[in-house]
C-alpha cells in the first residue's frame, strides 16, 4: 500500500517518542460526564512497536487527533489493540455507567464552526464488557453518537487484536445520510465510573482508501 493510500494516526514523530506522549492531540472531558482525574496516554514500546499505552486506575482518557480527510475517499478504519482485563461492573447502556477498556472513534463535522455549535456525529467502536459482538446502539446520553461493538468479554483479553471496518458504510447505516468530513480520530479508555483498573495498548490506527 502506497503512502497516499493510508493515513496513519499512530505514526509518532521523533519529538513525540522523545517526550513519551502524543503531541497535538485534543483531550476531551468525557461524553456523559467528566472523566475523573483525566490522564494522558504514554508512548511506549510493546511487542516491538511504538504504541499508545493507557493505565487507567479509577480514571481514564479520551484524546482525539485532528484529521481532515474525505470519508468517502478514506472509507476504511483499521487498528490494533490489547487490553489487560474487562470491567464487568460497567453498564454500557446506562447514563453514567459506561466504562470501556478500549475505544476507537471518528468525529465527523463540516468545519470547526459546525463542531462548535454541536453539528457533528461520532462513530464509536468499542471493546465491550457485557455487550454482544456486533451490537449497535445509541450512546445513552449523546444522541449524535453511535456505539458499535467489535469485541466484548474476557475471551481475548491479553491478546493483540486487529480490525478493519468500513466506517463510511457504518455512518450511512447509523445516521441515514452521507457523512461530512472526518474531523478527529480518537481513543478512549476509562475506569472511573466503576472505580476499576484496566490497561490498554493501541497501535496501527489508520484511515485507508482500500480494504
């Protein structure tokens, strides 16, 4: 695959590697309520590659990397992740109860102005705790967000897992219209609502032209 066919999200600069944390990513307070004691993911080497590492202990993180791409042109989102454990006390479909060991998401909006005034949509691909793989549902407190369960439960805890989804088609299925521009790609790991602890590793997040 040539460079123009894939847009890497987790390709880190020398400055980022030296600092040990992502630069230029936007932090978010939380969708349903503020994440308590928000933390910043670290860039570490794991299994021979540089990854984003989150160690959530009664806290968590949501961070977004600014991306300006045409969603129809870059229709495919790919990534790898690994988690240390699930959070069985999480209640993913209840307001204020949704801890997730790992999430990769895309925020869509036409412009910064549109985003500022709430004209955006979010697709959220989740590693669930008590969900069924393939399950889709509205975020319990954000009408503009849709949850898509790509993994769930204890079966594959501790393993690197790889995914590639057609986010363009998922958007049309969930919202019934063409998506505006891709604005951010982000990750989320949080354990503050269950007062739990979970580690998550993310790598090879990319937007791609082809499957």
